[in-house]
C-alpha cells in the first residue's frame, strides 16, 4: 500500500503549538503515521490534555512541555530539557498575532509577535540541530517543518488601508529553504 511508504515508526516529532487547532491535528497525524510526539505549548497542562489522549490512543508516546515561546529563558529551558532526546521531525507550528492597525501596535506587541513567530522558530531549529537531531549514517538531518499560517492574507500588522505586513513569513520561509 502506498501509505506504508510514509510510515514514521521509530521516529520522534516535536510539535510546537500542539494544544489545539492545526498543531493538535499535526501531532495526531504524525502519531497515526507511527511517530512518538513531543508536544510544546504555552498553555499545555501536565495532565488531561486532549492532544495527549489522542496520541496515546494511537499507541504512541506523548511527552508534553509547557513553554512560553515569547520568553527566551523558557525556550532555552525547553531545549535543555530535550537535550539527548533524538528528534527526527521538528514542526514549528506555534504562532501568535495581534490584528490591529499599525498605529495601535505597541513595541511590546511587535516584539511578542517577532519573538514567537520568528526568533523562537529559529532558536528551536538551531538548538535542535545542534543538540537533539538523530543523524542517519550519511550524516543527513531529518525534517524541519516551518508552518506559516496565512489567515486572511497573512499574519502581521494591519495598515489603515487593510493591507497586512507579514512580519514573519518571509524569514521563516527562507530559513526552511536553507534547511532543506
């Protein structure tokens, strides 16, 4: 069967933003394909999360971490916790947005969006490659997925004319191209 060629048995996927929505669906789909899941979310509880239940019902292992990706110390604490855990697939799914006219966007709002949607993805990718990646016999790294959501024509700051500045899509897309 063709789907057997896409099995992920014996692999581990780290999925950010896994507590709900697309992140939960991605974690569940990867588990259905055979991967164990390391789930990360700012609001992930230690027990009783739906994503953990869905993954374990598929006979896959779920390890969850609460991590505020807008806080660099929290992010670095996470990378230290997963050091030594072989990771085959990294799905940078977590993201944030504050839809507001540019004139109403504070420096804190801007910094938060950039920190979660750009800096955290870069740092997690860099640290995963440096510390956690399982490397095959030919020294090839496995997969990094930088998921960029395009809700209502982009994610960023709205101008007065309704145009959106995409604060994070371009750099993440280019980083993904460099990793592949």
